[in-house]
């Protein structure tokens, strides 16, 4: 039986690839383009994201998705933010100005440092395959089928900085700079990397989310 998942379409995001990846994993995907008045019919909710934090939040508010996400998160049902979708779960970002986020998790979103710990410049945006390093136990989470040091795909210039270190599920090392790669708190999950572009390992993340 196909497992239902709802993906938010707010005009900014890697929507098609996310939908196709979930369908490949056996999900029955519903794409939501405007906020309903209630959330009982939503079993699992996904917030994808590509682009700027401020633009994303503006579109979420315009479509009423900010309130929908807040109400859904309070139900205890599984929620997943991807890339900028993860970032918008946090309090705020200073990307191209100061922008308030959804406030589901405490902490700011800041620019990835332009240099490594050796102070040598490195590429920004941070693009490419990086090895995940556990920041907490992965069992019973969306990363349960991943191996430590398994490589996943990133494209981003900003990253969340959780105030509660217990929220961090995985990190990556970028020339000695620790970047938050995945978060987890109760029913809330977020991946800074793109599971829909991370080969079999990424698909395993989506399958685990569907099984929650």
C-alpha cells in the first residue's frame, strides 16, 4: 500500500525532483499549493526549498503555509524540511537582510564561513558530496539506514546553528568548519543536504521518513 505524503508547493523549491523521489519510494504524493483550513487529512508533510530564505518565508506567508506548518507540527505527525526548508524551521536568517523563520526550532541561520580553519578560501556556495558525521544516535530516525561517513549532496551558502546541541542529528566537515547537516526534535526532521539528489542513501532517508 502506498504511504501518503504531502509536499508544499510555494513556487520556490526542488519540487519535481522531491515528488519523483518520494514516488520512487512508493509514496502517494499530494502537492499542496494553497493552505487548507484544517490539517486532519495530512499524514506527513514535507517542506522543500531551493533559493533565498527571505523569499521562501514571504511565499509561505502569502499562501498561508506558515500557519499550516505550525498547526501541523503541533499534531505530532512527521514533518521534514529539505535544504532551505530546514533553514526556515529555525528562528531567523540574516541572508540578504534579517528575516524571521517559522520558529519550530531555536537558533539562527548564518552564512557558511568563506574560509576553512586554515583561513584559506573555499568555494561558496558549498556544493558537492560530503560525508555525514553523527552528532547523535541515528537509530529510529530518518538516518537509521545510513552508514557513518556516507556521502550526500549539498548545495547551500547558509546553514542552521541550533541553540540546543541535542537537535543536531548529523554534521559535515567543510575544511574544518562544522556544518549542521540534519536535525531532529520529536516529530520534526530537517536535512540541509538533498536526499532526492543523494543516490540510494538519500532514498533510504525518504523511505525512513515514510515509515515514521
